[in-house]
C-alpha cells in the first residue's frame, strides 16, 4: 500500500474516533502525502455528511484535516474560513497552491495573517512544506511569502535547526542575507556541515565577509574539496605562500588549481615546486597529477620512475600524468597490465587503448584467461576490442560463454552490433575454427540460452 493510501485510511479511522491526525507532524513529506491521499483515495460517500460543514470538525482533528484536503473545492474553502484553520498551517500552505482559484486566494489570505503569530518551529515546518510545493503551478506564492517573513533571528535559527534539507538550505540563505552568522560561525559550518550546498554557501559568505584571513584557516583542514579550495584561496590575503604550496599535491584538482593561483599572485612559479614534489621517497598521490596539469613534455622524465613507486595511487596518477603530457612511449605501460592494483591497470589500459593494435594478440589472450584477476581480464577485453577487427571479433566470440556475466553481456551486445554484414572482417583468418560467419549466431543464441 502506498504511503498516500495508508495515510488516507488511517486519517479516516482517526476522524471517526475524533482523534488527531495520525502522522509525523514534523515531516513535510507526510503532509503532502496526506493531501494527495485524501483526494485520491477517499470517496465522498465514505465521509459523514456533517463533515461537509466547516464548523463540524475541531481544528487540528483528523476530520478537519480531511476537510482541508477534500476533493470538493467548496469543502476546502469552507474549512479555510473556519477560525481554527491556521492550526494546520502545513495544509493551509498546500492550499495556497490549490487548483481552485477561490480556495487558493482564501488560503493565501489566511497564511499572510497567520504567519506573524506562528511559532518559529511551525514556520520552519511550513517552509519545508512550501518548498516542496513550490514546483506546482501556483506553488511559488507561499514560498515567496515565507521568504519575506523569515527575518527575525528566532525564525532563522529554527530553519537552521530543521531536519529537512531544503528548509536548512533556505535558512542558511536567509541567515547570510540578514547577516545573521558571524564569519567564524560561517567557517565552522562550512568545515563541518554534511550538506555540500550549505558548505558552499557558508564558505563563499565567509570569504566575502572575513577581514582577517586567519579566521578562515579551519577551512584548510576540512575533507570537503570545495571548502578546502575556499580556504586555500584565502591564503592570498595572509600571504602564506608556504602553506599554499603544501596544497599543490592535494587530491582535489580544484584545490591544486587554487594553490597555483595563490602562488602566482605572489610572484611564485608553481612548476618547480610541482617538479620537486615528484622526487624523493615521500611522493604523495597528488604530486604526479599536479605536474601533469601544468608540466611540459620534458617533465615526463620525472614521472617514469614513479611507475615503480610502492603506493598504487602514485603509480596510477603517474600513468595519468604521462598521458596528459602526451608521451609517445605508451608501450612502456604494458608491464602495468599485470599490476595488483585495479586502478593502476585501468589507467594503463586507458593509455594503451590508442595503440592497442601494436600489442601482441596472444599476450593479451593470456590475460583474458579465467584464472586471471578480474581487473586484468577486463583490461585484456578492452584492449582486444580496441585491437584489429579480426582480434576484436575473436575476443567477442570467445566471451559469449564466459563465466563473468558482465563480460559476457558486453560481448553479446557488441556482437549483436556487428550485424550479419560485419560478421567476418576482411583480415579474418578464414581457416580458424569458430571465425566463419556460418554458425556465429547459432553459437551466439545457443550461449544466450
């Protein structure tokens, strides 16, 4: 049973018992589900006729909630005229987007009057409901009205503490517009909040408002790349180029770019620092990547030795950096296809794909054997399918019975794309068993069964 139907049925039972609405009142999704559930799943003949009069149900009771969500616009409008309708402010907000004009206007008037007296927690919940209803045809009005109303510190704090993600984002935007948060608090939120949108909002606001660059230092220690990048950018104010240089080997490309920008703003060329970071025993994974981003073809000499580095991340990033710098010695990546690290093998395979036809076909077939690690087999498959047409077709045919379901599906899909006109390429060895067009699809369909 859908949540809408379940809520409609339980609310009907509560209404007959004179009980309150049986839902999680703090969850905006529940109010939207109740609204649609009553309209879609409760027939008018199931409701006592006394409920059709706005004065019959008690405000806050399930019967009154049903009246506010009723399929009849006359019933909804009559319920909104009741003096206690504002007790169910979330449903009033939903009625502000009602498809019936008179209901919509009555709800908007009521909301405008009710908001000044509403408790901050009620406004925070109503904001969450309004944000969910804003995508409806007439839904923007309640959202905009709440945006104008949320000005006081109490209301903003209620939104900042809301469990609803959209309401919290709305609250942080309002807090920044109203200058409600100090730079230090903005930094603290940016460094610790789990929501990336809130992180960005607070980090940008902190950068714009903090006069003392030292206030922004906590941003450097966060694990969120965009926030770290904001902290690195702030180092331009403090002139701490040594600290900025430390981030040239950061795992995030955005952070590395910001570090280079800070150094250049102080007249320091970051390229020698990138080169120095790729030498010595303690090379960090971000070092070869950084050199690949701003180095030259001559810098490949510093990167080749890193293919033997004990850390897999360094080896993988060194391959990616060599490829970025346009090395013409791709065959030197071939030994890495047997690397125990899947990430290293992936990078080496990507680098070798443009020259796959130069690799010995039988050598690749050895790595396609069932007893090889899966990442090695996937690499061999990628390189054989990038090989000469005959090698590609032989590889695909070989894998139609493969025990690895993903490789088998990829082979079957690629074979089907060949079509009858392309079953045997011009350079296929005509005498090799299993390569003739006759029987290809017999074998293909047999494997699929």
